[in-house]
C-alpha cells in the first residue's frame, strides 16, 4: 500500500509511464467544494498520479472545453464533477471515441451507461430523505405550536444550483419522505428558491423569504448545503429572530462551520455529504487503467449529526 507515499517512484504507471488524469472541477462555491478539491489533489499526489486540474467557475461550457482539451492532450483518464445533470452526451461520446475512460465524481450526470466507466458519488436523494426524517422526529419531540398559530409547520427551502443532480435529488428525497410521513399533513413547503450553494446567496434569499411574509411564519429551514445555512443564519439574526430556536435549521454537508453553528445553538442538524472522494477516485482510476473490473456506482459513507453531538464530534471532523 503506497497510499501515503508521494513521488513517481512508488507512483502509478501505465505501460511504464506516469498516469495522467484530467479532472474538470465545477468551481469553488462552498467550504465543502474546497475540501473535495483538496482531497482530489492530495490523493493524486499520494498515488503518484499526474493531475491536470481545471476549474470551470460554475460554467458547464467551461467544463466541456476542459474535457475537450483533455481529449486533445491524450490524458489516460478523464474525471469530472458535472455542474448540472444534463448536456454531457456529445462530449462524453468524443472521449469514448478517443478511447479515454471517464469517471463521474460527486454529482451525477444523466448519460447512457456506455459513456462512463464508473461513478463515485453522493446519494443526494438519501440526504434529502434523512433531512426530512430528522426534522419529523425532532418536531414531534419538541411538540411546539407552529409560529403562525396554525396547525401546520411552514418550511422554507434553500435549494442548490438549478439543474444539479444534488439539488434535484435532495428536493426529491425530502419531499418524498414528507409525503410518506404519517404526519405529512403537519408540514407544508411555504417557500423554496435557489441560493446557488453559496453563503452570500443563502443570506440574500433568506432575507427575501423573511421580508416577504416568512418572518412570522417560517418554522423550519431546509438548506441544501451548510454554506447557504450559514448565510441564512445571519439573515435570521438580522431580522431579530433566533436561528436554531425560532426557526429550526437542518442543512446538508457536515462542514466544520455547521458544527460551530450548532455548538453556538444557531443550527440544529447537518446531514453529511462526504467530500473526501480523492482516494477512491485514484484507486478506481488505477484499477480501470490496469484493466480491472470496477463497480459502476459507489456511494460514499455519510452520517447525520444533530446539535447534541456537535461539540463531541467537531474535533474529529476532517473538513
Ligand atoms: O455536489 C455537492 C454539493 O455541492 C455540496 O453539498 C455543496 O456544498 C456543493 O457546493
């Protein structure tokens, strides 16, 4: 096992040559994304793999350009994290025609199975489901009256990037779990809008939710990532409310910032989305290039962390 060594001596080779992977990252929108980028860069170093890293700055067209340039360079393998689910068929067909294997990382892409060798990702539908299920049991235990005095808890949703598999999956998982709950009639989604997975947008959109009637109505915030929740916390405080108390907050990712907010009593739960995908990507790439069989789809392991475990868990968090 040379996973902790670096340099090319112990590194990966194909036909005696150093392996080159072209990786198209979608951008740097969140604390989580930074951790995922780091994980991929570090794992490539540790595996002695030459990584061509390209940052698309939230534009699909830039990702397509990057993939085309990897094809032109003749890299050994292409990996990419699709910003949105659709629109990849043509460029992946080009990679296939050039004989370059493709691995889809983190987010999902809707493409036919013959256009990629493996997917390493996050189960966003499961994350949405876990978020609702946590809310459901928490609200039951709290047994609070809805803030508007009615009988239904009002939920506000901060969605992720429009068209991304993770925003779609988290919404679907959340809504399906809500419908399946014996207490389904106690909940309604009052407001839902994209905050583009950024702290800034999360704050702005939450501010507009509060100003457009939500201030005295919203009981629960489901934020599809931690960064948007951290922005929303600022908006909630600015409106004179207590985040984590007046408005119950659950978000997705499990970054340190969310644990800190929970320790301060300002958030209630984070559903983990694991960004430490680098080692599995490098291992999978090596196997593919060695002609070994790999799983078509592998999900990362992901937990749920409510506020009462935040203090104890924070020191163990790696991102
Ligand atoms: O694709 C994973 C999602 O993208 C993370 O939840 C979010 O923080 C990131 O921007």
